[in-house]
C-alpha cells in the first residue's frame, strides 16, 4: 500500500516519492510552507517536520525570564552558597603558602622605630644639602681675597691654637652650621659654637674667636647669627 503525501495526503507512488522529515512527499508537494518554492534534498530546511526555504525558515528567539520571587530566592541562595564555598576554601588555605600577620604591640613598636630612623636620616641629608647650598662658592671667596679695599683681612695673624678659650669680649655670634676651614687663616666651626670678638670684614666674611677651640680667624658671615 502506498503511503499518503505529507502535504496533499494522496498516495505517493515509488517513482515520485521523496522520503524526508519522517514523511513521504510528491516531488511537486515538497515545497516551502510559506512561499511554495519547490525544494530539493539539498536546499530545504526542516522545522517542526515541515520544509522551508532559507528565506522563510523560522527564526528562533530567546525567552525573557522574569525575576519572580522564586527566581530571586534561587539567585540569593546561589550567592550564599558561593560565599560559603569561598570561606571554606580560605580556611583550608591558611598556612599553605601564606600566613596572616597580626599587628601586635611589638610589631607596632618596630614600625614606629623604623619611621623615626627614616625621619632622622632624612633630616641629616637635608641639613647636609642645606650646608652645601649655603656655603659661598670658592670663586667668590677668591675674589674677596683679591680685593685691596679691605687691608685689615691681610693684617690678621695666622691661626694659633690655644689651650684655653680667650676671655669673651666684643660682639658674640653663634654658628648655625658646621664649617671646615679651607685656608690657614680661617676658623672651623661646629653647629652651636659661640664666636666672640667678632668684627665684620666685608659682606661675606667676619673675623672672630671660636670659644670652643680658642682659634681666631676668618669665618663665613652666612654661617653665624648674633646672640
């Protein structure tokens, strides 16, 4: 007995039947459901056991799922499960590759000591750079030595160290910065030294006596202040 056609339900004879989509078709009935274009086994597209051409093949679309109370509950439950798993993994990983350092009083004391050491080192570097920047350049000192307008500078005696400090007199100054004598007629200073019998030689230099060492000689004016 010949099977019926999938479109016209008439018997399909073996010479003209097409077996496709779990049905038998006449060659003329095997066409697109929309435009009725004749199809073959090479260009058809099946959907819901019906043939379609490429143009009219039904397009699938996504279904929008509303946030129902049940969906919200499931979403919240999933988040809680994820957090529980993360906490469990964190507890298991303790002591494996890293450790938690507690900020104990001893650690706080060490940290404070390191900060103080860093501040002291910064202050020392700053003072050294300040001394270097405030010192008069050598060429300026040489120019002052060559000026004939200040004969008193060349009339002063050479530096003679004394065992005891001479008596104080005249103007008194205090050293703001340390200074190392570059010439034989200059006086070395340490920060805080007191200088007595100070006489102004010119804008850049003074003559005085260092009470700490007893030395008398020239000293830079911008390294001291009056007291």
